[in-house]
């Protein structure tokens, strides 16, 4: 397997995890919005922390994927 193929597979694998993080983030945010008036305060704060953590994770993973894509220019 060539180095280019390995790099492409690594990017594809990271994109799968990016999709998982995005769906989880959107779902958690949707739950938060729809349950803001009925859920316990502790649960709401936990959801806010999870949404922030997932969003930061998405941004970091996106930057990592972008770095891998930029490195393909060198191959």
C-alpha cells in the first residue's frame, strides 16, 4: 500500500469520527433545547458541558483532518 493510500485511509477514518461527533453534538443540543424547561438543573448543565466539549472536539478533529489534507500536497 502506498503512502498516499495510507494517508487517504487515515483521513477517511477521521472523517467517520467527525461525523459521529457531529451527530452526537446536534442530538445533545436538540435535547437541550427541547428540555430546557422540564429537565433538572444539574442535567441541563451537564448537557451544556457535553455540547461545549463535543464542539471543541469537532473543531480539533477538523484541524487535524485539514493538516492531513495539507500534508498530501507533499506526497
